[in-house]
C-alpha cells in the first residue's frame, strides 16, 4: 500500500504528559556518551541556573517517539515499520529540557514526497511544557519503502 497522500497537513491529538525524571536524563546521557556534568549532577545544573539536571539535546526524541507511535498505529497510512528508515532528525529548541518538566507533544505531517514506490514523510512534533510554553520542535524525515 502506498503512503496515504491525505496524511499531508494532518495533525494528531496531543500525547499524554511525560514527566521527565532525573534518572531517565542520567540514563539517556550515559547511553549517548553525553559527559557534561549538567546532565548528571543537579548541583552543576543549578550552578548554571537550571532547576535540575539538563537533558542532552537528543532526549527530545523520547517524547517525539510517543507521537511517531500514533502515526505508525494508523492502519491506512501506508507506513509500516518494517519498510521504514529514519532518514533525518533535527531539533529547534526554545529552552533545554530539564528533569521535572511535564511535556506533551503534538505531531503534524508537514511534508510528503513520492519516491518511486515509496515516499519521504516529514513530521514535526511540537513539544510544550505544563504551562503550554514551547520547549522544542522535533523534526523527523522518514523514508518509507514501497511494496515489493
């Protein structure tokens, strides 16, 4: 099944809130070899004016994944995980993510381009805090292979 062209311009419901935990930030920092002490030491983060440890920039992918799961769950989208390659990832930050943030995200499909039997799908996840303030926009480009 080809990717459904009706996805272009579609927005999905906001995700449930995700409470960013200190240990999750520390685990993620270790996993991506982010060694800055602000990622693991609350005092180092506070010395720079943050209320708690600061997540590495790519941590936003944890929250964005909740939105991408919505897209993959759409039965008529034409997007199947086994034919999917995550081709590109970008982030536009207003401020860093810190432990204690309660974040929600909303996915929009902002680009869709046919590539042979497949397609390139661009999505943007707007991630906001509990006050509704923008934290980061996570942009993904997914390369979807066509049916054989």
